[in-house]
C-alpha cells in the first residue's frame, strides 16, 4: 500500500506539469536552459514538500509516542515539537519562494 502511494506521488510530481505545458511546446524545442527552469522549480518544490511531510510525520509520531509512554512529560515534549514543526514548514516555504524566484 505504501509503495503504491509513493509511486502515485512521484508520478504526480513528474507528470502534472506536462498537462499545463502544452502551450509552450514550441519554445521547448529551442533547448535553452531557461525552458527547464519550470521543470526544475516543480521538482524542487515537490521534493521539498515530500521531505517536509515525511519530517513532520516522523516528528509528530515521535512526540506522540513519547507522550504516550510518559504522559507527565507532555508539557516538556509539546513545545519543542511545535517549534520543530514550524522550522520544518519554514524550510518548505523557503523552497517555495526559491522555486518561484528561479522561474522569473
């Protein structure tokens, strides 16, 4: 089940841009580096979102497991978990901004 989900995610990241790139097919034949900026930005953003999602899932799972084993430590675990999730999300947002700056 996990392999199917991963394959669908990779296929979505790789092939969704092709559906929207039909109008620019004439420019793609020229072969310049600028034409590949959209593809690179899309792949970079997709990988950043995938890594961020995996990181957030592991962070939340570890924090919840720690709280389940020792409920008295929930106050000491919750705040660092939220800070960690915010930092992971900020890295994905940085990738988003960089991807759009590279396109222009």
